[in-house]
């Protein structure tokens, strides 16, 4: 049985619910990202999303899960992440606590009892992961109507460029085989074609990825528009979408967002990016623009004049990330 691949909309907003530490948000797919997501799922390959921080790489995965009615799972990579950290974790602390509590004549549970499923295990075999986890706590609440034995999840592996170079290649072997062994026993976690997750992997390009890894991924590069008019138009439209989303969530009296304030903020962002390009410093992007718009609308709701007056001062804090002591 083949899985239904969502037909992502390119002219409609997708509301993204809050998930753990991820805030609620809104997203609009462009034609390239929608096509790339569908192609990756159709051929069973991970989608590697490249781009500078703040261009919407992680949010693309969240929006794909929200629109498709699928659970969203995530794992953030750092320099200490090992391949098995994405699959399972051995709870040595809980085992030690059990050993101290139980009487000498009692036998500790098998080591497998202390193996905790991680994001990739949940994505491959949700039912098995839930049975394995002692507390039966799911990493997120699956959307209504989602069937773990017939439907797919979305797995975000965030900032893979932070990892040791061996991790990407080791991870691809697991993804290609659609399974992995669980230690301390003969258990094998697997998934079928119908439940194979959509895997989105992001990179900020801080470290070059192995060619073998790139060969086995589909690649989507996200970039901000490269000229001032296009960038300002893009940012103002995004600001208006986010403000409309906040009005729906928080009430009509919040986030008035006058367009002329957003246009001025976008122009200031362009100027800061040009300065960063010349000096080789950090270039602010979408995230900083939305932070500024959020601060202005929250501090001076329904007061366009006050927002405009405060724009210059607050844009310094939001956009100039390369401040130095004199």
C-alpha cells in the first residue's frame, strides 16, 4: 500500500501549532519547496534543506507535518551527537536507581528495559516505541485520524552540519535500510513503505558535508531575495501574514501592524545586510525582521506613530548583531 503524498498549497497560509518549545506560527510554501518535499517523499530520500539561519528551513518541516496531518518529530544535532542518539538512549541513571532500591534477592530487569526510543525510532515504528517506553509517553500528540500503522510521520534532523563528519554517512545507512537493530536483544526496528517517514535535514553550511551524504539526499536551497525591492516585498508580506496569524490567536486588538512600519523595517534590514556583506559580518534575516515587528506591535499596539518613532532604536538591537565595545 502506497502512502498519500500531500499536495502542499503555494498560495494559502498553513497554521502551525505549538509543539514543545517550538512556538505556534504560520507558513506559506513556495513552488520549489512544495515540489522538493513531494519529490523526496516519492523517491524515499531525505530532503536536505540548505540556507542561512532564519530563512525557514526548520519551519518547512513543521509546516509539512501540519498540512499533512502528521506528527512532527525533531532532533537537534550538536558536536556530541552520535548516530544512536537519534535511535535510542540507554537510561543508565534509572537503572542505577533501580539497583539501589531493589533488594539483593531481586533481579533487575533486562538491559533492554532501560532502552528509551528516540526520534528515529518513533518515526519508524510509533507503536513499538510506545510499547518500549516504560511510561508510554508519546513525544507529541498525533493529529486526529492519524494511524501509526498506516500513515507517515515527519522527522526533522536539525543542523546536521554541527555533527562529527561520520554521523551523516552513518545516518544515511540507517535511512536507506529503513531499520536498525536495538541493543541488548535481538529486536529490529523497521518501517514499511507506507509508514516510511518524510525526513527533512537542515544545514546552516557551517561545515562541508560528505559527498556520499549529498548523493543520497535531495537538496533544496532556501535564500532570501537578492535585490532590495524583492526582499522588502517578501518581508512585508511575511510580516502581514504573521500579524494576521497573531490576531487570530490573540485577539483583534493586538498586532495592528501598519504596512508603512513594516516597509521601513524591511528597508533597514536590507541596509544592514548590505553592510554585513561588505564587512563580512553576520547578516540578519527573516527571524530578526519578525522579532522587530513583534516587539513594535507588542510594546505599542494600535499606535502606528509610536511604532514608527521607536523603529530606529529597536532595529539596532534586532539587526546589528556585530556590535563591539569602543
